[in-house]
C-alpha cells in the first residue's frame, strides 16, 4: 500500500519500510501501535498538531511514551503560547484523521518539530498517514523529508 507519505519518500529516494497492524478504533494511541508492532514505545513517534500564539499550525513528533512539553515547543517555534488543536480540526488542518496523522504529506506545508530522542535510534516509526500503517525510517531521513527541526520537546510520562 502506498500512502502520500510513502510517495514523498519514494520521490526523494529515501529508504523506508511500511509496517502494518490491526487497528483498535477504541484505542488509537501510539503506545498501542508500538505494542502491536513489537517496537519499544520510545521508538514509535506520534505526530501531534498544535497552534502557536500567532495562529500558525505546527507538528510535533514525539515518542509514544512521552508527553509534549508545550513550553519547549513554544521555544522551538518562537511562539509565546502553544495549544493543542481540537480533535475535530485535525482533518481540515492536516488532511489526516486522528490515529493517522503523519508528519509527511499534509494537505499544505506545516512546520515539523522532532524530539531530539529520535537521534538515539537508527530508525524510528511514524504514521504513514493511515490508521494501522507506520513508516520505519532513519531520523535523519525524516528530518530531511519534512524539512523538520530537532529540539527537546518532551517530558516523560510518569510511570506507576
């Protein structure tokens, strides 16, 4: 299966692998995807959509087992304030639905910010733009394909 994200990587000559898993419509979390793919949660990156204080839309790619630090994203973007967009706005802003937002192939160009922990791995997984499909590629290639920037964007989710 080829998604817009995969077509972009093909056009750029970037190697990748598509990984597929069965989707649970009741739990679309990246940690569930990691478990189904047999990958560490820290290696599966979710793509979050935020709005900066000037009104710009940005994407933050962070590990499944981490929380986005909005202040850190604000620093990365140069914005005084950053808020998450409403779930109902995801498709109109990105062209993707919840559980399938990819940093590649959005309906219009959106700046991408990738957590620096991506560089700990030879490859990471991001959404291929369709629920139940992930793209495995190097962080360097993801950064190149998206024109993204690397920053520390997260704080770890507390464990019980």
